[in-house]
C-alpha cells in the first residue's frame, strides 16, 4: 500500500461546505508610528569602536585590574 499526499486541500474544504482559505502572510504591514531611537550610549560605543579600529584606544593596566577586582568583590 502506498500513501500519497496528493489530495488538494481545496477539495476537502469544498466537501465540508467551506470556502477555500488563502494562505496567510506572516509579514506585518508597516505603520506610520514605527520609529527607532538611538541612545547616547550607542553614540559613545560608536566612538569607542572607531578609536579601537584606528588603534588609538588605550586602557591603562591599573583600570583593568581595578575593574576585575570590583567585579570579583561584587559577586
């Protein structure tokens, strides 16, 4: 016995007395109230990224050590 999935779904809907449904789209329509805001922190991170890329971003070893110690003692 071989089972195939060749029966159209429109045929099932019409057998039940229903109208065939059209496929639903998952896309949301664009609305005029959609907006994006970039925080001041994003601008600051962008400046840090630019300095890092240019090779001019420097952090002192004592700042790194202090941050590690502060993180370890806060836990």
